[in-house]
C-alpha cells in the first residue's frame, strides 16, 4: 500500500480520547502538506468518522454540512468533539467540532438514516466521456515541475486524479468554461468497511471542486498571488460506491461574486450510478482582479 493511502487510513483511525470520561471526544493525526495547512478533505472525513463512531450501526450518513473556520496546522493533532443532537425513529443528527490548540477549525453537522423504501431516480451520467485509463496522471503532467506543491500533488495524494479537459495546473483554460470533469479513485484498495468508503468519498470531494471557478475566469493554479480557501462544504450521499474504484466527478460553477466562488458537483460510479452530490463555496483572490 502506498504511503499516501496508508496516511489517509491512519488519519481516519481516530483515537477514543473521551472513553475514560464517557465523552464523545476523539483525536486524529494530520497528513503532511507542503504549505503546512491541513487538507480540507481530511478534516471533513475525520469529522464524519467521529460522528459515525457515535451513531447506531444500522444508520448511514446521507448529508453533511461543514464550515471551515480556521486553517489547520499539519504539525498538530486534531480533537473532535461530537454532540448527539437527536436520535429519532429513522434519523440521527450529530454535530462535530474540530479543534486545534483549543480553537475550532471546522464545525460540521451530519444526518444519518436507516434503510427506508421510497422514490428512486437520478440525473444520468454524461455520455461520451473518455475512459480514465486513456488520460494522463498528475505525476505524468507535473513530472518536470520542481515545486513542493507540484511534487505533493504528483506523488503524495491518496487519490489518482485524471482530468478529462486540459488541467489548469500550469496554464488557464482558454475556453473560459465553468465546467469540468475528472476521474478519481484511491491509489490502492481500501478496507471493505462501507463507512471508510463514505469518509474517503468526503475526503476526495474536496479535490478540484473550485477549479470550475478558476476555469471560467481564465486563471491557472500557477497564477502569481492566487489565494484559494474553502469556506463551507456540503455533501449528500445517495447510493453506495467504493472509493477505490473509478468515480466520475462532474463539476460546474453557477456563480462567483465578492471574492467568493460557488461550485457544485455530482459523483458517479463508473457504471453510471449517482453516488453523491457536492456543493462548496470558496474564497478566491487574484491580484489582477483586486486592482
């Protein structure tokens, strides 16, 4: 197993630090990042795992809404405090607060449901998408770029990410489209625990989600002075999908205003099953747009 996937699984394996006092408090490590800040997808996935640890085993997460409050420090562990807000006949609600040095860095609320019958429909997966095997890896695209962030994206990510459109790592999208599609899957097989796959999907949902905002305005990640930070993140799980099998992530940005950009996404299994929906708003500041 790669170091990146081992690191992801270690981050999701939270310690029950509140067991002695019978409190719902858990602690987890942070993965290394070259900029010293905790990856947002990591703290989302860990907050979800903390909530799962307090929820009946026959109930599964169907929605999550989180606010990023402060940047996390990769050199420090993260403490997760869970409030058992409600347990009803079919639904359970949990609030998770993530802390470092006594200050909250993320506030999340999640809802869980047992298996119930009901309506069933979905938006179909886009047709005529090239197979992931035909697309270059990030390592292939960035192999000649000697920069800490490029090396981390190329070699230290737990997920294999492959863009259907030309990536915007080094150059902007000349079409200025607010839409993009990526394939993604974990670099190695994951344990069969369905909750690991749900948490890993939350982790991966933070990848590239704001790129359609950058594409629309002809901005690449290499743009000097570019500053991007996630503000909030919402996710809905519809149907189960393994995170270690290819997933199609369809992304678009309906609007940007006031230094903020909104992006939405749909995640499909390779056979066309709509597994999850995502929405995120981020702060995006570009020097030439601030003059």
